[in-house]
C-alpha cells in the first residue's frame, strides 16, 4: 500500500468530520504510521483545519502535531498565528491553555515573531474563563514591544476582558483599552410572562364534533384542549339530538373493535374503553357489558398517578352514564385555558345557566370544576348570588375552602439497593384536605388523603392531562412529582423534568415545593432536563414569583446532601445567565454561596470555584451592589492560585467596585 495515500486518506476522512467513535480508527492509523517531520509539515494546513473544527480528541492530536512542527522550526509565525486564531476561539479550556503555552514557547524561542503572534491573543481576551483571560494578558505583558500598532491592536480587543483585568490592560496598552464607559443602567432580560392560552369553544355542529372525535380516537397523542372540546361536544350534542349524533359518529368509528360483535364479546369482562371511546360508545349504545377498574391505574398508595387517574376516569364514566340516562346540557369542568384552569366568572355563568334550565350538576363534573377553578375572591359575590347549593359551595371554595393540601418537608435516610446506594434526600409529604374528603365523590377523595412521598413511583402517563386535574395546586403537584425529579438528579433518569415548565405556568401559590423541584431539576443529569428546569426558573422570574433566596437555600442544601452536583448546577445557571438574566442568577447564587464558603454545606472545591466564577460574571454584568456572601472575604484572602481563591477574590473585588460606583451615584452633584 502507498504510504502517502494512507496519510492523505486518513487526513481527508478526519477533515470530513463525524462522531469521535467514527474518527478514532483513522487517528489510530495515523499514529501507527508515525509520520516524519517532512510529512507532517507537508500537511500543516490540514492540521490547522482540524484544530479549528474537529471534535476535541482529534483537534488535540492535530494541535500536538503542530506543536512538534513549531518546536522543530517547521511552522512559520504566519501559520502559527493562523492556528492560534482557530484554537483560541474554541470553548475547550484544555485546548486554549495548550495553545497559550505553545505561543509562550515560540515567543521565547523567537522574540521577533511578537508582531505577528501577539495580536491573536485578543481572541483569548473574550474567553468566558477569566483565568484564561489572565494568562493571555500575562503573555502579552511578557512579550509586548514598543510598536504602537501592536499596542493599538491589543487595546482594541481589551474591552472584551473581564472588568477585573481591564485596569491592567489600560496600563499595558493605553487608556483606550478600557473601552467606552457604559452609562446606561443595567436591564434584566427575561422572557415575556406566559399568557393563558384560551381553549376554543366546543364544536358547534355534529359534523365538527364527529371529525374531532374521530381524529383524537385514532391519534397516538391527544392535546388537552382538543380532548376537552371533543368531550364537551359529545355531551352537548347528545343532549340536543343523540340519534343524529350517533348516526354521524357510527361510520366515523366503524373500525373500532368494540363496534364489532365478534371482537367485542371477548373483552366485555376485562377491558374498560379508554378516554373518549368510553363516551363515544355510550352515544352509540355499544359499551362493554361490565364496568371494571380504569386501565393502567396503579394501586400503590404512594403513587400520585392513582388519584389523578381515578378522578380523570370518574368524570368520563359519569359523562358516559349520563348520556344514556339523562344527558347533561354541557360540562361545567371544561377548562378555559390550556393549562387546565377554569375562570371563576365562566363557572358562575355555567351554574346560572344550569339553574335556568332546571338541571342539577353531575357530582364528578362539578367536583372537577371546583378543582380547576382559579381561586379569585372577587368572584365570591357572584357565586353566592346564585342562591343554589352549588353556588354556595363555589363561594366557600373561592373564599378559602379550596386551599391546597399542607406540604411538610423532611430528609429521608439513605437507602441501599442491590446495585446502587441512594443518598439522603429531601421528600415532601402532603396532608389531608378535609373539604375534599367530606364533600367530594369517592374517586376524588384519593387526591385528598395524606400521602407519603418518600417512595418511588413506577407509573407514568400524560403529565399535562394529569396536571389538568389540579391545575390550581402547584404546591401539591410539585410535592408529588419530586421523586421523579430526584431520580433524574441521583439515578440519571431522563425526561422527568419535562413537567417543570408546565408546573411553573400553572396556578396557585409558587411556594417552597415548587422552588424545591426546580432546584432539583437544575441538577438533573441530562442537559435536556436541566434546560427545562431553566425554562421553569425564568418563567417564575418573568411572572414575579421567583424567590431567589429560597431557591438558593434549597440548592445549598441539595449540594450538601449530594442530590445536586455543582458542575451540573453551574451549567444550568450559566445557561440562565446567558439569556440575560444576570441579576436573577446572582440572587440565587448569593443565597447558595454562604453555605458553600463557610463549610456548612458541601465541601469547597472545584465545583464551588465554577459557581464563584459564574457569580462574578453576573455581578460584573448586572452591576449588583449587594452585600457580599458570608465567608467570601476569608476565601478571597486565601493563599495559592486555586480557582476557588482567584474567583473569590474576583467576586469580592467586583462587589466592592459596584458598591463604590453606587455610592458615587448616590452623592448629589453640586
């Protein structure tokens, strides 16, 4: 085989890119061939391209090859500058540090290359890591010449430096290195608060109802508002003309097994029709002969899915039964927003229409309406004015009787399993709701019984549909979903945090339970789960419901227990800050850092240094002049050059600088 062809082929394959596992064999062939210096120099442009764009392992190998060429004098300053511009732009700290070391060696070997090599250091001035910024600045100071053009080029890039390094840059490169002073006050950038998306009215005609029902029955995924519209449409049109509805619905559902006498006779004792099919079968008079428990309902007392599914199923069963006995004119519990919540004025109007028609609300439907209604005391007079038992219950519910279950917090002991060891963890237990236990139908009482949330929940389902059962009780739902979030952080579960943005957008108080589940989600193992937790955090901040001190205190406790790892938390909060929420992120970190710095939480170390670096970034960007966290001054006065010490000193100085600036602005000018 031709050696040059092998070298060219492997290099070309690496340049085409791919996953590291796909490129590893070609790296092995290159290493096995042991290219000579001449062969490596002949392909210098290829190594530079790989340093710029290849995956980190391939880029590192190419960087080492170029370092050998530079040490042997086979790499010109122009090519080294081109390589450095590509390497210093990469996010990997290891590659950037290695490139700065290479530049330092080359500048010591050939000081005359400074005019060509020093300007590329400006690419490192804007690196997110301030330690790398400091290294680049030190390298520039060690090899700076009197060339005014060189100083001007570096001064143009100096404003990219952290404020902690701009003073020294001004001394080295001139006053212009500090950049133009920003006199505009800092503005926090948060996403717009999510507005409630209204649910469209029920279909007006039989044809629209049949089309929607058929689409949902044959769909793998069901949208909440479409499901509720279809259910309300079946009830309304059954009340108006059930025969006409059945005549149109039968052909649309002709392929369903329960309409075939030969198939349905095998399932009459063991299968309950799911969802809309149960109500549609009642319209067509084709329900299975015997009622059984709803499908896929866990009977575990510590699983929140049990109560939510029983309540959901009870409403469907009641609607199907009333279609054959005494059809309802419409459903009271149909939500007005896609979160599942129900406007209280709308519910008052629906009850008034029931009273006018002489109808009595169905128990399960009215119970679900109460659980969904937005608790607004302003609607109490309208409900009381109805003069009906249901109006009085609604008035009492809106006036305070509908408060959610009490939530208590405790730390569960460590649990050993066959293959894993689960550390101590925070659990939230929910207490009883006497009003629901006393006045609601039996299937809804499972929602109101005391629940020990320390166990695991092995069930799953459509979270949005289950949240819509209790859309005004974020605290209760958060307590029930905490074990799933903890599994994402401790055991590497995937997808459990997808519920967090929905919880943040739901109704009810944003209390300790909601903040705790967001804190746990910020430490989830998988990036997509951490991203949804960041979405929930920003949603609360945009709605003015975020308690930064509470969230930061929770994070400090979770770090101490080992539920949340500091590197994952730093990644999450860095993402939040990158959206423009620097003040919000700092408020959270300011509450979390004291426990880390004083040793009352987890041990200080590399992870704490990352959090301190992020805190310093947020303080510098937002201009926060708040008091410094306890223990920061002592950490900043420490010896050595560890990341913990350097970032503590940076944060300490940034807070002092901002306080001095705030005091100067407060002094009235003559």
